[in-house]
């Protein structure tokens, strides 16, 4: 029977998965320079099995390492400034709104918080901090426990996850407020709950504000690999011709092109107002090339299978593919279209999974089964935490079916074979 683990892998604490050691890290400020991206591509291919996953917390997961390869890769990531040499500091889960610009509030607070990470208390493994201080809060759907956001009226607020409102903060007090609330979480027994939203203790008076966040969305064009996975060769192809890549929590990448770097003063409302700031006129040749791929007629929208239904079978269909040239088909044709099919890596790559996931998700999508569809290898639901119209969860080598729920919701049907599931959904 699969077990849900209570810890998260990191660069310093890799997880043994079905395809070898899994190494996870968050690039500082969610940004990889071109050189750093090429290094990551080289490490993924040279020491791992070439697979790179983008996670829902804007981390990168490199897969398929052995012990020696993991150690060599981590040393080089530390040298490149992508992993902190102190495992305790590296473990602080800091998610940054990826459309920041130099000198704006997200950039300012995230840098200050990174410099003071050592002052934070020891927090539960899944506890996260979101610095989301653009003109609109865009990380509302991203897992985090303390949220620094733009509040109604324009100033910044600190909002504990699970509460609808936050407390307004004065300029320059943000990091102190985050650290103080993190201290309170630990001192008030929050570690037992593990997450802020589950912690029932009454907030201290100073933190119990009534200001709602101003929610919005990132409008920049994004490159969205299918199921958030790309190969080292694909990452290298993207990196050539851009100045940097931004890692988003939507399992996508923003391309930062040299000529498109913003030069306006900080805190302007003109933050990457559209795709042209990333790929438009006057940008470098490489950036223009990516933009052309994104808009090309050959581009296939994400999750739209280009051929007939793929077979539902075992390891071959979910085996990690080796390095390959970048393929415009996995570039999202327009930004940011909502995804309707979600699937974790499943078996055999994840030891918690007893079933294949992505081959099944492809099969259901090809049969036009109504979504959103979430196929999860186990009740942990790594690919999606929000409810979906149809959620299929692996258990003991078979599938449970949930309607309008999450991977850990009560199933409507249990123990279906692949054939029975497909027949029930009209996808056989
Ligand atoms: S949801 Fe999928 S990837 Fe996550 S632990 Fe379960 S089987 Fe593994």
C-alpha cells in the first residue's frame, strides 16, 4: 500500500524515487540566468536521467541520480549560487511571484528575506512563505503559509494562509513581521498542525488585520511543458538566446530577454504588461525565436494530444525520455490558458504510486472526457490540490474515482481496473 510521506526532498536531502535520487531546489528569486540554466541542463543530463520537473512551488526537480552524481551536482549548484551551502537555510520554502522587476516590492522583500533566512525558526517541512507583492497578488493558488501580498488600498499586507484577510504593514517592516509571525506559529504549537491553515490558535492582535488581498494573474506569455516536465536538452535550447528564465509555480517558465528588461522606476504598474515585453520587437534573436515558436501555427496547445489515444500500459509509456531537441509542440500556443488535465509522475518513477498516471490522463484527454481531470498516483495529490470535476487516484494497483473532489476525497467508485475505468468514463 502506498504511503504519503510527510517530508519534502531538497538538494541536501534527496529522495529515493523509482528512477533514482530526486534532487529539488528553488533558484533564488525564481530566476535562472542563461549560464545557470545551461548548468542545470548539463547536470540533469550528465548526472541524472535528463528529466527536469517544474513543481507547484516553483522548484526544479532533477531526477535519476546515483549517490556520486547527486553529490557532484549539488556541489556545482552551490558554486553557481543556486543552492545554499547550509541545508537548514536551503530548506526554507520561499516562493516569489515570478514577474518581479528589479527594485519593486517583491524583489526588495524577497532579497531581504533571503538574507535573513537564518533568523527564521525551525519550521515544518512543508511550511512556505510567499512573497507576492506585485500590483496584484498572483500566488493565491500556490501552496504557502505566510503570504505577503498587495492589499486592497495599495499597501502590502501579511496574510496567514487560511484567513481571508491580512494585516497592513509599513514599508520596511515586512521581513520583521514575517519572522515574528513564524516565531508565533512555532511558539503556539503550530508544528503539530504542520500548516498555518490547519493551526487553530488565535492570531496575535497585531497580525489579525482585516485587509483583503488584491488578487490578479500574471499576464506574461509562458512556456508550459507538458505536465511540467522538460529535458535537459530542452532547457538548454530555451536558455540560448534569453538572458534568464523565471520559474513559475504554474509549472511554466517566463523568458527574460535582454532587450525586454524593464528600465522604468520600481513599483510601476507596468510590470511585464504582456507578452511583447518578453518576446516582442527589438528583443534578441533567441527571444524572437522562442516567441515565433509560441505563436507558430504548428504549435499544439498544452494537453491536446496530437495523435490517437495512447495505449494504457506499463513502464514504457511513462519512462523518462532521454535528451531530445526542443519541440515546438510542447510550447503553449498562447498565454496563460488554463490547464484542464493534471497528472503527477506516477509509477514507476514515484515509489508512492502503484499505477501509471500520465498515460491514463492522455487517454482520457484524447477521448474528450470532461475536465478538469486530475490523475494522481496516490492520495497525496502532488499535481493539483484544488478539487477537479474528475479525480482518479491510484490505490493498490487499481484506480479510485472521485467526482468534484481532491485526491484525498472520498471516492465514488473504488478498485477499478484500467479497462473498467475507461469503460465507465466512455473512453474505451
Ligand atoms: S501524488 Fe503522485 S508524485 Fe505525489 S507522492 Fe503520490 S504518486 Fe508520487
